[in-house]
């Protein structure tokens, strides 16, 4: 029968109960391969009976690992950060690892201070979280443990970066509109300076070319990531392309503004003009009239993927490059004709 662990329960107690040396008990509890299966089972059973919990610091000294990961972000308050952080934390918790989170708030001095602080805490590795899926300077040279970048690509191709596949997400959106037999598809999006906006335009143009279609209005309309821009650009697009029967928008805020204008002008959504947004930001996508079909970046799974790749690196996999994580299409009433 298991008993409650007292503060004096030690590795020696477990070893004595299992009838092995302290060294063998330690190896068994740390999952070392050089312990016979029957011996390991006996040690684990003894530890369970004594309700023994190894001291984390002591295990770290023995194994050279602290089972902690440093997670460094520049914009903890951004809406993209929290789902990624949840994915990272869940994946690492499943491996009985902990996360030490630091928010540099975009400040280089603060960022380097946190790197030094986390290294002093002997973290096993780092996850560097970006804020816009764009290219960023590499920090790896000053970090002597494995590093994975997520939602931001390191400028060093030897580093490992995990990104949302914006080009693939745009393909999902436009292929959906083409499947609905829409032939006059316009595009309203954010500033061209953003890589995400450029990648989505690339995906859009690829699908249109594959189906022999041309972009309504002749060119994408670039502006702010806002409802106001969506309203203004929708009127411009309708003036230059009155035959418009679908709009692919760079985010859900823009798409909500487009829907407002179409409703004001008596254009039915989706019967006359179908709309697809991007991000699946429920504050806009669900409350839009009608609710938006949109591309979900699947950010929590993006964080999970980054954590698993870091675990691979801790296990000895040193591959670099870019991993693009697929998005998914969420279909709602803005494209679904009753």
C-alpha cells in the first residue's frame, strides 16, 4: 500500500526498498537505458509505494537538464501571442517540463537582459516568439542551448523557424471561392510592407492563374488592417469592378468593413458577393453580419509544433530551415448560400 511521502523520504529509501544501489535507483528513475527492465519496474514500484517525488534541482544536477524552457516574446499583449503560448505550454507540460516566460516588449536591451537571466537559470532551450510572421534578426549566436523561432523567421537559415503558412491559407480561401463558381474576385488587405500581406497575395494570384481568372479591379488594394479601410476600399473596388462577386480580405476586421458597405449598398452576402476573411478573430468573424467564412491560423497548434521541434533539438536533431504550419478554413454564412 502506498504511503504519504514524508519530508525525509529520500532516494536511499527507494533504493533500499527496491533492493538496489542508490546509483541504480537514480538511473531507473531518470529513464536511463542501462538498467534492466525488471529492475526499473521494481524501482518505480518502490517509488510509488513511498510516494517519492525526486527533487527537481537534484535531478537537474544529475542529468544536466533542468526541464525548463525559456520563452521570449516581444508582444505578450498581442492577440496572436496567447494562443501560441498555450500551445507551447501544453506540449511541454505533457513532457513534465516548465516554461519561464519573458516579455521584452520590443526593447533590445530588455531582450538581451532576459536572455542572460534565463541562461543563468540554466534553461534547456529557448522558444523565440515573433509578432508578425516576418523575418527577424537571429539571436542564436549568443544562446548556447537549442533555439526554435515561432511566428517569426530567423534571418539565419541555419536556425529553425516555424511559421503560419500564409500563402497556403490564401490558397484555401480562394479555392473555396472558385469552388462556389465566383469568377470576379477582389482582394482588400493590409500594408504591403507586411510579409503576411505579400504572401497572401502570392497565394491568391496562384489560384486565380490556375483557373484562368483575373483579379477584379486589376490589383490588390493595400491599406490599414482596419474596418475603416475595409469600408473605404470596398466602395473603391465596387466602383472599378461592378461585376464583383467575391472579396478575399486580408483579415477579419477588413472583411467586417466590407460586409457593412455591401449591406448599405443593397448587395446581398453571400448571394451577390461572397466574403472570406483571415485570422478567425471571433470578436469580428462571429459577430459580423453575416458571420464570416475565414482562414484560421491554427495558432495553438503552431505553438505545439514549435515545442515539439524544440524537444527534437534537445534530443540531438540539429536541422535548420523553415517549417510552414498549415492553416484551416472555417466556413460560415458569408460564403454559404442557404
